C-alpha cells in the first residue's frame, strides 16, 4: 500500500514539475527576428495587429537575414523565434539545419519586392553607375590590363571609369550576415563581373579541360577550384564565378556599417563623399536627406522596381514555424493580418511604406499557402 501511495505521489510530483516547466517556457506574444530591410514593414503590421486585436504586439528584433535564420533554425518552442524576416530566400543548408533541430514544417511567405539602392547625400553630385563600374569599384579581384584577375587596385571612382569623379571610393553597407549584402553581391557585383566576356563564358562551363583552361587564362587560383570541390564534390563555372564575382574587397573602400540602415543614412549626411547601400524603402523615406544612384541608366523608383527594369531588385520574405501556430497566441491571426489586402494589396498600407506589391496571381498563391499553412518545399 505504501509503495502504491509513493508511486502516485511521485507521478503527481513529476506531472506538476513538467506543467510548471511548460508554463515557465510559454509566451503570450509573438517573437520575430531577421532582416533590417523587412523590419519596418513587419513593425507596421505588428503595431496595427497589437492595436486592433486582443493579442499583444509582437516583439521584433532586427538581426539581419542570416542572423535571423540562424536563431529561427536553432529550435522550436517558446525559447526560440516564431517568425524570421528575410531579404533573401532561405538556403537549402538553413532548411537542413532547421530540420536537424526539429523544425520540419516552415511556411514561406513572399511579401513583396524591394530595390537595393546606392545613395549619397542630397546636394552632393549625383552618381550614374553601371554594374560593371560597381564591380570594378568594390570587388576583391578584378581583371587587370592583361585580362587576368588582380587584387582590386582602384582607389578613386575615376580609376574605375574616366567619366566618374576623382573622389575616393568609399561605400558604406551591410555586413555578410545581411540579406541585402547577399543580394547586392549577387545582382550588382556578379552582375557587373559578367559584363566581362571571359567571366561570363566561364559561368556557362562544366567541369573539365575547357573550364580549367579558361580559369588559367583569367588567373583564377586553383585553390578556389579545390575548395569548391571539397565542399560540393563537383565544380562548375557558375560556382567559380560566384566566388570571384561576389567577393567584396576588404581594404577599407567598402565599410561595413552594421544592420541599421537609418545609421547609414545619417553617416551619408555627415560625409557627402560617401555612398551607401540599403533598401529602397529607406531611400523613399529619406529623400530629403539622400538621393539614389542611377544604375545601368535606370533610376531606383517604385515603378522601375515593380516592372523589373531596375537591375538591382529582390524579393522579400518571412518564414513561420507551423508547429507554433495554435501554441503561441495570435500566430495564425498575425499571418492572416500580414497577407491581408489591407496590408499587402496594391493599395495596402505596406505600399505606402515603400514595399513593391506582388502581382495578383502571386498574391493569391501566397494567401492560399498561408491560409492552408502549406510547408515550404525547395
């Protein structure tokens, strides 16, 4: 009899302790991390959500896309973020990390589009650059006079292009953890690198003698080939061009200015000779302080980003854990509020904040995925 009583007491104690632990780990608000570019859009939705529903205003931290996805994929439960904002699409490696930590159903939400701009202080001389100019100014390795890649020797914009001013190349931008940095390196730097015939030809080659011969002609280090092979098991010209085209110089001409785009705007005002890199929405909000750079003869405007003619534009996302819906209060309702026409529609309040809206077919697909909590498939 004593043994039975002891067993029951032990079971009740275990149950009480477990319940207390769960209660201690629970949260009554949504926790969001991620992209500094998506941050102002998510903040507006969160504030309106907090004011118009019975749920608390979500807590949002601007950590950068890479930092946010790292936190998001670290685990599930109240200790970990429910949502992460991203100014680039989640990588396969990040999906795999999530899965290893028990996060298997991720809902991907494409919220709209954004242009990545280069800007300088209002009142300073405006810039008009090609992507080739940007590559020659900011890439770590660039073609020398004989066509072989050398450490970037360009110190002034005039060194890059004789039509540009004789001022020091000084560009303030985000760190490697930023989705804006990833997208800029892909679209602007690599886009500029591909303006060189041999680099563009290299991109289309598969592993073999032809690829190795062109690498030798360009002076591409064999170490790059070996590193890619060790990591991926196979090598393509596309992989090689990613490395030589997206590597930012590290000699002080590109200055990592953190994840705070508003801080970059302030620094540009203080230094009229510098250029800064950030999302279109920050340019749109600060047109009294800064002016956008024309790239490939196209100005960064709402219309040119929407119609795809502006060459440095990218999609914006957020990712949500399906397992947290129904557990964290307000998750389903927050997702619904974000993808509502009132927020994301062509006349939605996010458009007023500078976000470029989705087309009607894209919007319908996104709304259906959110309403059905359809997991992402890469």
